C-alpha cells in the first residue's frame, strides 16, 4: 500500500508508522517526497511512502510524519469475493459529497476512479481542496485512479507537458507493473487482474451494453461500461443520440456510483446506484459470466481451440 499526503512544512519527514492495534505501531517506513511549481503556484511537500508487506483482509492503524491523527485502512481480501466501487468524473460539488457518502454507506474493497478527479483545470489550489474532500474516504480504502482530460492542464509553449499535478500527487504502481508511465498500469488483487488506462468518451453517461466485438453484437465479445457523473461541475449529459444505438442497452443521466462485485472466477455482478436525495437507489444491475466457462465461445477446429475474443495487455 502506498500512502500519500501533503504538508506545508518543508521539513516534515516522509515516514509512516503502522500496526494492527490502535496506538501501537510495530513498523516504521521512510519513503520519499516531491513537489512542483505551476506558474505562480508552489505545491506543498508531497510525501509518498510504500508500506508492507501487509496481510489481506486486515485493518491497519497508521499515522504520517511521526505525529498527527491516527487513521486506519483495511486491505483487500486474498481471494474472491471482491467488490469495487467505480466512480468517474468525481469533481468537487454537492453531488460529489452525496456520491461519496452513498458509496461509503456500504462496505467495499477497492475504489476505482477512471478519470477526471479534481476538475482543477489549471487552478492548482483546487487540487488541494480535492485532497481534503476525499481524505476521509481515500485514507480508508485503496484508491486506484487514472487521468482524464481535466488532468492534462497544458499551456502551449509555457506549460507544454501535461499531467504535471496529477503525476506528482497521484502516484500509481506503474513501475511495479513494468509500465513506462504513471498514466497507465495494472495490478492484481484477490485473483483479479485490473488494467488501468485512459479513454476519453464523447459524453458522460452510464450505459452497460451487451457484449460487443468489431462494432457488432457478439456473445463472445467483451462487455463495455461507460460511467461518469460522480459529481462534475459541468452537470449531467442530458442529450442522447436518438434513436439509441442497438449496441446500448441502458442509458441514464444521473449522478451516482457503480459497483462491480466479483463473486468468484466465473461470475460478477455490476450495479449502478443513482443518487436519490438522501438515499442511494439501485437503478440497474446485470450478472456477468466469464467467457472462459462458455463452451459456445470456444472455436473448435479439429483438436485445436482458440480462446474467446478479448483485449490483451499488449493491445492497450
């Protein structure tokens, strides 16, 4: 687990103390730190400390910098079942708070944020306020994130390289997964292999489609879920193409979050939870079966078999 925090004190040490009992820290790890400048803005001291090895399904208590408040987090399980919370376009609005509250009202193991985090869009103090906003949630479960178009923050000639703030603040395990960039990586958790990369959709809505391959319905193809509207300030995508594509089975413009519950190696459940005033309303769900268990999706020719159609690591 990597712990990241920011201090105004430039002399604060990059250490994390942790243990299995409150107030008792049996381990202490020293990490590293970084900072960055963006025009007239100077970030605080950004600490990154990787701790472990850790036991699965275990609550750890920890504190950062040798002092300060005690926090706690729970590691993911060693085996299935495993549950992800999935939220895109999080932002910093009242809807953001509602979405995070609803997502945390039921336990989960890993938080996936596929792009568009703070909506700072070059206004760097918004990265700091975003950190304060998500800290109560991001300090308790692993957050695995990727960048979106709002993280690019490019100014031609003056600031030609993008993702400066994102790369400094949200360090993901790209080196551990043999990636050459913090912008794409993969990780293993409880028997699941997760590949993280950025794809910018043309609109923000949630649509779980039937299985598709080569732009056609194919029972042996992968399933695509486009998700957004965690709380972005741009509002909901209220305009849809009509008539709807036959490849799209469900479309909805609402703020909310998704959950992917992997029961075992062969079954998973996807559900979309719409923000409904003070409650979270389950608006859509679908059960998924692994193609590896479907005999119909194996092309048999003589004694040879070809696996179902899929996207491999080397194709992303």
